[in-house]
C-alpha cells in the first residue's frame, strides 16, 4: 500500500513539513515522486518512520538516527527488541520515581520517616542505569567489570553535597567545552588546561584509582565511539575532539 505525504502525515501524526524535512536531510526518502512532484511512501518507508519516532522518543538526535538506520547491518526486528528493552528500563525508573515521590509526600506529612540519603538514591540509580545501558558493554570490555562496579559504588556512596558537586562539574565541563569551541580556543590554552583539570576531578569522583593512562584512553573513546561523541557534541560539534586533544596535551605536561 502506498501513502501520499498528506495521508502518511495523518497516519503517523507527523506534519507534512516534517516529512519533507526528513527527505531533505536523507533521513526518510519517499518510495517515489510522480511527475507533478507529489511524494508517495510504501511499506518500507512506513516502518522506517516508525523507527524514527521510536528513536526520537528515546531522545536521539536526527543525525544519530540516520547513522543507525542506514548502517549496513541495521535490522528492524533487532531495533524493536532494543526499543522494548529501553522502554522497560524507563518504566522501571519511572516506577521508582513514583515510589520516591509518594514516600516524600508521606514524610512531609509526618506519616513516614525518610532519610536524606533516600531522597536522592533514586536519582543516582537512574543515572547509573542509563550509563550502564548506553556505555556499560564498552566500558566493561575496555576496563573490566571490577572497574565498572567500583565506579557505581563510589556514586552510590556520595553524600548529597558530593553528588551535587559531581553533577555541577559535568555541566561546567560541557559548558566550557562548548564556549571554547565556539570561540576557537586552542586545546593547548590555559582554558584547555582548566577543562582537563575539571575533567580529572570529575573522573576522580567515580574512579577507585585515577591514572593518566586511563584518562587518556577514555578521552580517545570520546572520539572513537559515536555515542560518546554525540553526548559531547550534541549542541556544538567539535567538543569531544577538543577534550581529547586537551587531555592528550596537558596530561603530558603536568
């Protein structure tokens, strides 16, 4: 069965303008275009659009989705299993958040006791699970299971103040990277050094033992693994490369 752009727009709840844009960037091309310039989409295109919407729901950017969909080994059934797994994990995290909110309400009303540690436990666990789902396999392969588990325990053991510092450091690093790239700052500059020191402190809050070699290896992964690159470059391209280069230069000069 074929659908016109208007029919597919109504079927999927996506504007015709969005579908045209997807076509312009090569994300979703029509099956055919007639002599009058009208676009028509077939079954394959419908399945791809569904995948695009699934990945959008998971928070991926259009360029990331395009890279996934047009890999030679992309398989829709495998992708569906991946969506199911991620959605089930999201449900678990949401259920945990609901439980925490309910308990906080009872504590506020004086009907139940709640420690300060319990107030923030769920946020730590959610962050750990997201990292495990996205990067766990690669990190475990490169650094071992023990290293990954040690990092998790350090995060779980953080006080409220430590955890806030950890989050703020991560945000400051991203902001400084973005501004450095926009302004054309060199990774070998004093600002590059400042970013490396902040990154070192940030890593030290989760690593059992810090080493320059491991730091440099991780910085290389930021460029070699597209998922890490997408994280750092999600607003400004070049941030992951800047960090890799700054780490490579300054760790060798400290």
